[in-house]
C-alpha cells in the first residue's frame, strides 16, 4: 500500500484586515507605493499567523516595577531561517525582521522563462545544510504556476530541512 502524498496545508486567516489588504493588492489601480504598503501589512499578519504555535520559547523572569515576574521569550538560540524569494519576497522578509526576535536570512532568486514557464535559479545563498529542527520561513508573495516555490522547497528539503518545520508566507 502506498503512503498518501505529502501535501502542504494552506491557511488563510479569516480576518477582515487580510481581506482588506488583499483587495488593495489585487486592484489594478493601486499605486505602487500603496501596493508595497498593502503587501507589508498583509505580510505582518501572515507571518504572525504562520509563527503561532511554531516558535520555540524559553521561560525566564523579569524585574517589574512591582517585583519579579515570570516571562516567556522566543528562544534566542534558535533563529528562524528566513528565505525570501527575490525580489517580491523581500517585502515580507523585512516584516519578518521586525516581528521575529532572531532570524537568519538566505536569499534565493529565480527567473521564469515566459515560453516554457520553467524557473531557473540565478542566486542561491542557502546554507549547505539545514538541521531537521530548523524553523524555515519562505517568503514569496508572487504566485503564477507555483513552480519556483516547488523548486525552493525541494532544495531546502534536499539540504536537510524538514517539511514539517517549513512555513510559507505568500
């Protein structure tokens, strides 16, 4: 008996701001500056949701004006590996840097042949290997055929990344 194919789960937060910013981005009359703002705002929301119940935390204590209080922090010893797919992924990568306390960034760039629709890599700054415990956030708001994302995910997994530890924000 064959195992069922692994599928990527897709989650679209049912939030009015997600719908609003997506509508702004899809509008052909949206000026470039507003499009970028909409992409950034949408990216912040999506990264926040993608990180829910995914980031490792450590317990600690802090001194408050009233005394010692327990606190929980994102583990600074386990940075999230952020992989923006150039160029559109940079907008979301900037948002990841403002939301996530500790990140490491690895850029990848692909160009798509308009005739064959095949993507060819022109820049790959991925590390030689990932550990199966690495949390990897891939950012790419552009979607045509999905081929570029497939290639990037395959390359990450080939380098040791675990499919279960990858989140994609698009």
